[in-house]
C-alpha cells in the first residue's frame, strides 16, 4: 500500500495538450474515483500513473518515490483494463500466476496466492478454463484476480465495468467495493458513470478538459458543487438551471426570472442586480397541481417505481422534478414547481463558479 | 430455411468437379512416375491404366540406383549417364539441399521479420509508415532485375554456391511479405495485452515472447508456409547462384536435355518433391487456426 502524489502533471501529444497541470494527493488506502465525460483526460492520467504514458511535465510519485521514469513493471501497481486484456492462450490459473511466474516466486507460494484470490472472487471452479470459455463477468473477475494476487501498492481500474450488462455491473460494483474494504489497497478508479463514482468512492475527482473541477467526497460534490459544470454533471436527472438576476423586495433578496420573483436564503453573498444562475435539483422541487410555484406544462411523466420524474415546460425552458408521491399527471396538464429554498444553489452567470453562503465562506 | 436436397447435391457435384479438375495434373504426374518409359509417350495411344507399374524412376532419382543397371544401359534419351557408376539423375543430395535451404530461409525470415513486424506494429518512430512502404517496394522489382549485381556480390563475398548464400537470397525475397503479413497479425493483438504484461512485471522481450508471440501462432504458421513454399519452388535465383548445390526445381530442369527429356525421372522426382512440403504444411497446420485471441478482450 502506498500514497500517490501527482504534482503539476502535464500531458501533451505533440501540440495538443490534454492535461493542464494536475495536482492530486491520494492517501494510503483511499478509494479515489476519477470521474468525467469522455475526453476529459481521466484515462490518460491513470495511464500516466501506470507508466503506460509518459509524463510531459510535472511529477508522479508512488509511496514517496518519483515514478516518472520508472518502467511499469517496477512500479508495483496492478491494473484492470476496460476490455479485460486477458492472456487468451493461458488458463485462468496461468493468467493469475503470470506476474508471480515472472518474479520467479516459489511454486507453492504461487498456488497459495492464486487459490486465495480465486476464493475471494469465486473463481475456484474456473481455474483450469480458458478465458474464451468464460462469461463477461467471469473474465472481469479474472482480470481482477490477476491484479490482487500480487498484493500491489496501488490498484488502477480503467472503466472496468463499462462492458458488463446493467445487473452484473451493480453486482461487480459491490464486489469491488467489498474487495477494497478487505484489502485496503490504495485504489484509483476511472469511470464516466456517476453512479459508480458516487457509490464506490471515498473521494471523487471530477475532471473536464484536462483540468480538475472539484475534489471531494461523493456527498460533498453532490451537495456543494463548486461550479456549474459539477452541478450539472452530477445527479440524474440533472439539476434545473434558471438564468436570472438578483432582486430585492420587502423581505430581502429574491431571484427574478421571467417576471417571476422567488425568495432566496438571505445568507448568499450576492447583490441586487447581479446576474446569476439558479440551480435546484429535481428532488428539491415540490410538485403540485395548484398553489404557489412556477407554472409549467407537463411534457413527459416517467414513473421509475419509487419515484416519478416529471418533465415540464416553462416557456421555452424544460424543468424537471422528482416526486415520491403518486401524482395524477398527464401530458399537457398544468403543474406548479416550487423550489425548496434550503437547497438552492447559485452560480455567477459569468464565471459559473458557485456563490457561497456567508457562514460556509467563514 | 432448409436447403433443398437437389441444391445440396448440385453443390457437392460442382465441388467434386472442380476438385477433379485441380487434382488431375497431380494425379497424372504421379501416374507418369510409375509408368515404364515406353508407356509415357506412346505414339499410338494415350496409356492411362493399361501399363505395368514400375518403381524404376523412383529407384533412380530417390534411391540413387544406377539407371544403366536398371534399364539395361539405355534411357529414354539414349544417353548413358553415369559412367563409372555415377548417376546424374540421383536426387538425394538435391532433396537434402532443398530442405536445408527452405527450412533455413524460413527460420531466418521468421526471426528477422517477427522483430521488424513487432517494432512496426508496437513502437512509434519517425518514418514508421515510410519504412513500411519502403519494405513493400522491394517486391516491385522482378528478381531477374537484381540477378547480375547479386551474382557479382555473392561471388565477391564467397557466398556463391553456399547454403548460406541461397538461404540469404530466399529470405531477402520473402522478408517484405513476411513483415507485412506478421505486422497485420500483430496489429490484431490488442495493445492492452502488452501493457497488462508489462504491468504484471514483464520486460518488453518477455511480453513479446510470452504473450504476443503465442497469440499470433496462427499468423507465424501461415507465414512459415508461404516462405517455405516459395523457397521450395524458387528457380531463377537458385539457378544463377549455385552450381554444386542444386535445389529441386533447378535439378529437375537438368533432366531436360538436348537429346531428350527424362519424363519418368522428372515426374518421379517432382512427385517426391511434393512430400517434404506436404509434411511441413501438415506440421504447421495445427497452428493455422483463427481466434487465438478469443477471450482476451471484450469484443
């Protein structure tokens, strides 16, 4: 086990710069998820940690020693690839034993470690099969087995679940998390799936265009997105964003939008006339058929079982609310959306950075 | 949909017809080799099965027995080869020469082209594509165009009439195709496999030898067959570059003389010549399977 430190890491492919000075401290034993849309540089960063990509500038160190010019084989890391990358000409047992065979580990020790890993991953009945005789989930497990047998300092996962079907993905997600809880090996996990990130991570690193947008625990980034990108990227259905200005009435500051004035928590550090983006998550929108709130016309109603997603148009804007109540709504009917003001997020219209509340700003 | 029986029958009939057409020359060749000289060319009729089979042609060419002893002094061309027991139709050394050269050049070609193909497939270097085109351009020239400089070069290097010389020259011709072929097989092996091996602690050489090469076994086998067959059948370069060493195609042409052609010996040695390459192909055939990387990655 080891910590991983990335300082000012830059990656260029010719003139194209894909990582712009990444700084990240990963503590010993942490499960950290790099999350972002495709092309954000998260896989490149992972491959740089693995040593499969050169570091153009900056430094990557594992367990305190600089790794920039160290060959992957000497980094004591293990990696699980998106497409498994199993050695197709070797049995499951040989796949898992490969790394130890290279290190000339004692045969009895190899057998013991492979047996141990197979037991953890429920691969015991398949040890003598070839990869082509396994299902996708089993192959993924072999790839993981190959990683854990060596007891590496760091586990690297590159979208390991994206090739599995939905049900298996949920199951493997739990298995990986459980594995981490048992082994407590520092883990860096790349995904574009926010559910994976939210459910597995100790720390989520949200990336965009080669920059880190926010680092925090899953609930931190969900509850307090640092900027508009994070706010919109995390959460499904996505956060409602309204564009308007700050106004003032007899009670205090308001958010004015399309001639409609909504109250605001008074501790936001804003001034009247400021252009802002008003964000509210669908589950914090109270839906009713009459009473106070933004008037909107129902477009689509999606029942998911525990909750119902209601998409409705307010003018040319689409809004969404999530309700746990059984509302009798049909397309074209009128609804009222009332934001719960305790859960309002404000972003500066120009910088797109979250506007803080006075007490949270200290 | 079930194919109607008549259509199935038609398909088999067509397949058999085509097979017969392709097999007939080989069959006739084999048949000729066991005919007595008088029945090979018969001015009255074409002898198909109505002859007394003889192994004399094989005994002369493959076992090296003296023709004059067997035929009572006369051959078809009337020449009395082998004064003092020397038999110029003896194919034993020539078969040996051909095997040495074909296997030698196949091994040499594979060894060089595997390395080159791996570099071209896996390593990014300036001029990678250019280099590939340059390799291919070597096949644009017909061998006859380089024969004169080659003869001089080989003469000065002392490579004329040596096994090494012919092994080198056959490899020279085979290398471009082998490199291109192996590169395309290597390109099909996902790069993640090399990377996984390296992360597992393998050096580049180890990942090449233990992971990549086993996965392109089929491609290596196919390339080996091509190289072997080329070398086995190559005529022109061998003709110019050798005199003592004789490969089969060159040797067989010497049976066509100004006084007549020894069709019996030609067909016997020719039929025998099929055997080693047949065995070679049988040996590598079990590697000629597709889908060796199946299961490695999610397809």
